[in-house]
C-alpha cells in the first residue's frame, strides 16, 4: 500500500491542483492544522500523556508532520516578502514552537527534532549561504571537543536504540545477500529475521530505517531508483527556484526543498 499509494498521490496532486491559488490554500490549511496540534502538544503535554491521546510521539502529527510544518512556515517567513511583517513573524513563531517542543520537551526522541532542524539548515543555506557554511565549519571542532556532552544531551535514551539498530543491520545484511538486486519483496523480511540471532535472541523485527527497508525489500535496484527519484525532485525544484519571482511560489519551492531534505534525514 505504501509503495502504490505514494505513486498515486504524486500523480493525483499533479492532476488535481490547477493553480498556485489552490496550492496556497492547501498550504494555509497545513499551517492552521500545525498551529492547533503543536499548541496542544506544547501546552498540554502532561495531560495528553495521562489521557493517552497523541502521546509523546504521535504518529500522525509527529516527526514528518513537524518536518514539513517547519519547512513550509520557515520558508514562507524568510522568502515570501509579499506577506506582512506580522504574518511572517507568526510563521517564525510556528517554527520556534515546533523546535522548542522537539529540542526540549521530547528531546530523547531524536526523530522528532533532527529532521526539522535539517530542514531549517537547508532553507538557511538558500537565504544566507555564507553564514551557514561559516557556522558549520566553526561547529566541527566544537562538536569534536564536546562530543560526549552533546551526545548525552541530545541522544539520552536513544543510545540503546542506536546500538540495537546497528546490530540489526548485521542480521539484515544476511538477508540482503540472498537477493541483492531485487530484494525479498515488500515487508517479507520481517518473517526472515528470526532465522538469525540479534544480540543472542531469535526474534522478528523491522529495521526502523527506510533505506535498509528499501534495500532488503527492493534490492540495490530499488534503492537506486528511490535516490534517482529524490535527486530528480530536488533538481527540478532548484530549477524552479531560479526561475520564479519573489513571492509565495518561490518560498513554497524553498520549503519543499527543505522538507524533502528533512524527510531524507528522517528516513
């Protein structure tokens, strides 16, 4: 279903959206939904945990929803100069709320904040490239010097998850070797994993890594096709960015580039 519906969704949007006005309406619907859900999560997180609603890691309004919400709002705030200053400030507020929620309230869930931060970095690269490159170069020695403290601050509970995922890759590679070009087929590898020990246990599991999933399920040919698609989408948007005038459309394209890169990081 994921394979087929993803393709159909791209085709359907291409046929159903006939103007930039319709795209603008959908964008504001996304932003409105993001304001409501994120505000609830930030202000009512303890109550939501008790009620069991949304939880600390909501699936439908979690990592990728935040990634695209941040990408769209931040890009419009930075690049859409036709909007009023007050509106752009509100959009920056949406970005700040989402990043605050991810970096401070649920910091141990790296998938909740790393992709949005990546999207912000890519968008800034289009706005202030020299500043981004300078900060990146300056951050490397600082990161190496304080790597231990940074790892404990940001990863926290994720260290065990990271270790188990690394061990899982060894098991999955045993499956990849059986069919390296075409893979096992969608989701079939779940039933093969218990044939190999994972930390001494024979269990069924999924990798929690989209690229490993693609490699195991569709082989190297499928993984190559996915990256080909991602590159073509990225290059198409870069060409559009160079051609479009200042306004909503140009900002939307930048946001889409940031969202794409954030999604690839999330994978």
